[in-house]
């Protein structure tokens, strides 16, 4: 299991010495296998805002952009399909070196100078997504160091749990152990209720009631199934070793990681006659979320 130190600190005071923390947890029976940076080292990469976009006169797939760095406006030639005015994206300034070893220099692309490079998440080592520029939240300060804006100086604990410690298979569970080991307070779990009255009902039948004594669910309508989760949530999943799939799936994974409560989202259109909880039958096959059998 992988847990972000920054995430843990929202629940408990971890102290300033991560090595000492790892030793405390190991002595308490929670083996820490390793401590790794949450991201590859980045320097010279900032939050930038695209001000204008014009087509390159000599290349149909290139755009000439005017980009705000927070202190000046620079010209960037970009080939990403999702570049547009108003977009906030990472800018590797001249002199920066990317995790893949690319050093950023002033360059001429089809006769037009480019003073830096707008980056995809893969170029920064933050995702395998290279389909376009990494889109940053618009409320991030233009000119801010990307390390600070996304808390990339975070560290990740690799934790090896034995099967009898299911109570520790979450951020909250590990935070509870830290609170006990260090003699500090644990943040209280706050789960505010809602004023929404549920009118939809779906029958649930527990066949394997010895393995599943309770099954709770709720019908939620008006969901955009292909919507993306916010960047901060996707980043936390990445640091936990999970890839982003969609907002709905990401939220269920986030709750599982933080509170230790397994969840699953069903497409109501595909649920016919309710839900039956049972063990698999002989030679029965199941198609998973990634479409693999």
C-alpha cells in the first residue's frame, strides 16, 4: 500500500522527520518498506496562462501562443490540440530540465522562435497521458513553481501490511497508528448528513450473508459518467499507485483509500431486477471495469 505523507498530515501530526516516523510505525508492527518522492525533481517549471493562440503560418498542426508567466509574456510554439486562450498549463522555462532528460532551450520551430515548452503530464512524469497539455486548475497562481502549486515535494510511504491488519488499510487507519505511536491527537471523522430524501429504491438480496452481512447503496442521478475528477484528487490516487479512470470511479477509490470503506458504482441502466450478493458459481466468468475478463 502507498500513502502520501501530505495526505496523512491532514489527519495527524506526522512530525518533520519522515525517517523517524517510518521507524516508529515499523516498531508498532506497520512495516515501512520504503520512502520515495511523490514526483521526479522539477526545476524551472511554473504555472502559466495561455493568453492568445494563432495558427503557425508554416505548419498546420502548430500554434503560436502568447503566454503569461506571471512576470512577463513569452512566445511559445505548441503542437497540442487542447491549447487555447485561458488555459492554465505547466510551462518549462528556458533552462529547465525535464525528468526525461530533455533540456529546455530557446528553439526555432518552422522559422518561429519558442521561449520554453508547454508540457503534458507525461513529460513531467506525472501521468502516462500524453494526449495534450496538462490542464491545471484556473485558481492556481500564474507564475507559481509547479512543485509548490501541486505539492510535488511530497513523499510516499510504501507500507507492507499483514492480513490481520485490515484496520490499517487506509489513510485514516495509518493516521490512527501514528497518533498512538507519537502520542498526538487524531482528527475526528466528520461525515455531515444531507437534506436530500432518497425516493429511488433498488432491491438487494444477500445470498452470501455469512460473508456480507450488510449491503448499503444509494441511487444518484444526473451524473456525467465521463467527467474527469479534479486534479488534486487524481494526484492523490496517482501517489497511491492508482490510475484515474473517471470521476465516479475515482471518487469511490478515494473514499476507499481515505476511510477504508470499499465502494463500487453501478450503472443503473445496467442493473435489472436489483442486486444479488453471492459467491461465484463454477466456471463463471466476470468482465471487470477495464473490460478484461
